[in-house]
C-alpha cells in the first residue's frame, strides 16, 4: 500500500529490509551498535561485517540517537542504525519516537531521497506492533509534509501480523485526511 503526502509517498510492504533498494535502510539497533539477531542479523548476514564494524566504531550512543554507515554489499547505499534499546533489550514509545525522528532528520541532512524502516523495537524489544505502527507512520507523514530532500518512506515488515498492523494504521491515517 502506497499513499501520497504532498509530492512524497509512504509505503507499507511485506518483505526483508536487507533486500530493499531504497537509498538507505534502517537497522533497529542497541546503543552499543553490535548487530546480533533479527533485523540487525539479517542486514549483517546479507551486507557483510563491515557494516557492524563501521557502526561499532561510532558507538556507544544514547538510546534514540542514530549513526550512518555504508551498506556493504546491500542494494541500499547506507544503513542508518537507530538505537531503540540499551543492553536490557527493552524499549518504549519515547525511544521509538526519538529514533524515528532522528533517522528522518539525518536522512534530510544527508539529502537521502528514500528510506526503508523496519518496525523499530517490536522484535527483541517486545514493543506492540500496533503502537509502533501508530508512532512511526505518524512521524513519517508529519515529516514528509515539510521535507525538502526525503521523498519516499517505506515500512518493510517481515511477518504478516506486523505488515497488517502497519497497513491498517496507514489506512486509518489516510481516512483521517491528515495528508
């Protein structure tokens, strides 16, 4: 599902974020930036260990902050590592909101035209996919209303339940005519 926001777009797809060919993809990271399982593991397996080395060299960072690395052998040009949890592997709405905003701001600063996000904090972080969808889609639409460089935000959800939650939220926001 794809909706227009001004001359920009927000899309929700089911798939593997490591396979996306947007200019940047987002890694749901911990604040030490090591890449273990879930989204981070998939990115590291497909893109190579260089991505993790570049990230770890910039850490540790505060929860909610982000860093930019190359994308190794992935189709994307960059990986933006968004720290949505610390070593306790728990997250919350504030961390997810801050990380999402900081990814979007960094993308704008670096003149990145397209970014693919996973559902931040919903894997090992255990955050509700429905609450995550509401936060992230709201932030994406609000950001695209004023963006100069960022033109396309894609939410890439691996499993059907998460995809359905994000698609439902996008439809809800579309029907509320927020864009």
